[in-house]
C-alpha cells in the first residue's frame, strides 16, 4: 500500500510540474502568435487564453490539494513519503 501512495505522489508531482512547464513554454506563447491572431483575431485569442487558464488553475488547485492530502496522510502515519 505504501508503494501505491508513492506512485500517486510522483504522478501528481509530474502532472503538476509538467502542466506548468507545458503551459509556460509551449501553449502560452502560441495564444498570441501571428497564426492564431490572424485566424481568430486578437480579442478572441485572449478569450481562448482566458478559458485555458481557468482550466489550468483548477488543475493546479486539484494537484495542490492532493499533495497536501498525501503529505498529511504520511505525516499522520509517522513517516514521510
């Protein structure tokens, strides 16, 4: 069972960090690239970015709550995960 909690913690950390890197390095700069703004316009590109960021922040909140829950569980069990 302890291995399961370690796997969940590592996957959570990977999703948390990976989503931040992906949004910052890959997705974010493309919202206002010439290809996108020519296709949908600058204001609509902003609305698309706003929609994606809202979902991104929900994912960040879920990962943070899960990490805190795993931390408290391991701390209550008397060991660090």
